[in-house]
């Protein structure tokens, strides 16, 4: 399945109707969230369910299960599923419940659009029940950016001949693509069967702009880009939080991900500070003298006209930042695709890097701390518990890897992930065939008497993996090390010259 997107040429009346329908969607969603919260609370106090869950968890902790224990675990799972179904905690139960609420909005939302919203809420509940989710949350009206259907015959329907959409009495023309390659690509895509359509909106300083995303069966048309020897080349990638180090047989790359993201992040912080001052000035009764928000103070928050304008500008800034990040990742992925179609990547858990460290630990090295009397004292300071959430938000490394994987698969390439824990690329030394752990702040190390950049050398080891992708192939590393050193030297020399070192 692939997608194409067209901007809708809306009038002021169309915009008002669209806004009304997004309001209806937000109401329907939050009604379902309220119901789901009640059911989850009821399940937490369900004695029989909690006892079954306790037994199921005890069996899951065992390394190996006997046949009788496997049967018991299956029976416990069926019994818990039956209790959840009786309470209505299932996707079908959510859709049945929301069907009643959706009737009052039958002129705004189709039945399938209401069902799809019930499925979205259920996806969040599933994470709470079976994953690492803690709770589900209500959403503000401005956070709703899409209304999706299930088929092209219910809700939003795209008409290929008229190049327009029809949606419960509303007909809107789509802006046609430009001439040349874009028009040919769209024409070839529209030859596929339309699966369903989705209405999306994006905030601009002037207001909302509306788009239709058409989901089509089959693969996207090929853009016939030349790959040359890329199909026979192999590239290893060591993805970091803010950089990507890539090594192939003919080139090395050490690229900063979304290098201009800090510009957008700075503007976002300034807008947030300005909006906070505006909100405090308009609602002085909701704050304590020390600046904290009063607890238990009910009532609506006042929003000035300036605050509402800044809120739109802030959302528009978030959109620009996301668009820039994706465009930057697309460009980097295209450059890598020109060099190679086969990739070996270190599998990173970016979700784990977002969380704060659970343990509070002290640093191994003692630091000098000045005392009040002017003396100094050796103290082992506490390690910072915060992780890489800010950098991951700005750089979006997981998005880059996802884009690269899609592009490689579309051109017939491969994308293999190696396990970080078993591979230990950052610790391995192929010259001595040993593992040596070095601090994260150290960006270079000595291998066989040569200084290598840490990330590039890790990518080199990942490229020279063995057949099972669990350890570097030492002989391959020895054979290709001299060529890697030459490419690394030329890359770093060029970077130093570029930055004026």
C-alpha cells in the first residue's frame, strides 16, 4: 500500500464545516476515552481478574513451561479475555459503545469514521493492558489532525474523474499536481485501486489548511533512479542519538541528523515562554504567590487574542520543524542509497533512551568542590538521571532509519539489524580481538597503532559482520582496515577544512 496527498481548495464555508467536523471528532474521541478509563478502573478492582492475572504473571516468569503449565496459561488467558469482553474492554465493544454517541453526529462523521476513532482509542488501551502503557489521556481539539475512514465508499470518497472529494454533502476540489514527473507519478498511482481516504489538516500562521491522503493498494510507482554499483555494495551504519556514521566499501559518511533543528527548537522555546507570560497575566487568580498553579482551582482558563494567535504560530512552528526534519532525512537517505542498497544497522532502542535512569548513582571520578571557607573538597557527584529525550525529539533518528529501510526495500535492497548487546561494536578491537569499554565522552580510540573515530569504526565493524550478525568477522576487518583508514582520513581532513580548523 502507498499514499498520495492533495491539498483541498477550500472556501471559507468549507473551512467552517471542516472545523465543525473536527470538533465532533474530538468530542467522540474523548467520550470514548472517558468510558475506557472507567472500564480500566473497574478491571483494576475486579478480584477474579486480578487473581487470574497474578497466576498468569507467575507462569510467565518461569524460563521453561511444562505442557500442563502451557495449557494452564492458555486457559488463564482465555478466562481473562472473557472477563474483559463482558466488561466491554475490546475493540468490538468500543465500536458498539461509540456507535450510539456517533448517531448525533451522523451529518458530520460517517459510521466508519466513528469506528476508526474507537479503534484508535483501543490501540491506546491495548498498550495499557498488554504493553508498557500507564494510562490513556484526553486530547485537546487542536491535537486532532486527521479523520480517517475504512473504505472509499463510506465517508470521504475520492473521485478520480472530477479530481475531487465528496463527504456527507460536502464536495471539494483537489489541487492538481504540477507538470512533469509529479503529474506522471500521480497518474500512475491513481491506476491502483483506492483503499480509503483520510482528511488531514496542518496549521499555518494564516489558519488551517486541509488535505486528503489517498491510500492505494500495491507498491508505489518507481522513480527509475540509477543505482549503479549500489546493489552490490554493503554499508554498515552506527546510528547515534544525533549523528549517523556509515561505512561502505567505497565511501564513509559522518552526518549530523537534521543540523538546523536547533534553530526551530530555540524559536519554539521563545514562543512557549511568551505564551506562559500571557497566560499568567490573563489568569492571576489561578497562581500562588510563588508562581505555582493553585491546586483544586476550577473554572475555565482565560485566553487573550494574542495568546490564541501565538498558539497557532507555535503549532505552525512544530509543523515546519517536522517537515524540515523529514526532508533532511530524505536527502541523507537518498545520498546513502546512491552508494549502497544493502545495509547492516545496529538495532537501537530509542524508546528506552527517552526514559530517565531509574537508579541514582555517583560518578566514579571525584571532583573538586569549593567550600564556603575557600577550601576544596573531593566529592563524587551524582550522575545525571536525564537521558536523551530532547535530542531524540529534535533529531528523530528512528524516523531516519525508517525512511532508509523503506527506500532500500522499494529498490530491492536489504536492511538487516544486529543486536547491540551481543555485538558490542563500540567495545570491540579487531587488532587484539578483545573488548575494551571506553567512556561515552571519548570520541576516538587507538586500534592497531592508528587513531580511529569511534562511531566510524563501529560502523566499519558492523559492515564486516559474520554470517549470523552477532559478532564482527575479524579476518574481514583485517583485510579492509587499511582502506577504511584511508577513507576516514580523507573525510575528517575535509571536515576540518570545511569548519576552518
